[in-house]
């Protein structure tokens, strides 16, 4: 997550753009909610892209490998095939 100052600057820029675009008048809370939703969306897209790049580079593991490691970590018996 980006630093507090950058978050404030980002929200400020978003709010100014919305006001200049002539959108229906929104309260600060409404602007913040919309901005937060957009931030979460952008973060999700970045995370997916990062995961896909890692997969392309051969990093990561299969679902079966992840399942085995998680079960081992929490002390569950291995899944029966």
C-alpha cells in the first residue's frame, strides 16, 4: 500500500477530476467511497498481473502443492486421493 501522503494526494486528484468532470454533486464521503473502490480495484488488478507474471516465470506452485503445505502447516492429515 502506498504511503499516507501519496494516498491523500491521490484522493485529492481524484476528487478534483470528478468535480471538474461535472458529475452530479457528491459529498466528500461519497467521493471517498468511490475513490476507495477504485483503489481496491486497481490493487486487485495489480495483484493478478503480478501473479500471472510469476506464473509465466515458473514461480509458484500447484493447488495440490499449496494444499499439502497448508495441511502440513496446520497439522492436518494429507488429503486422500
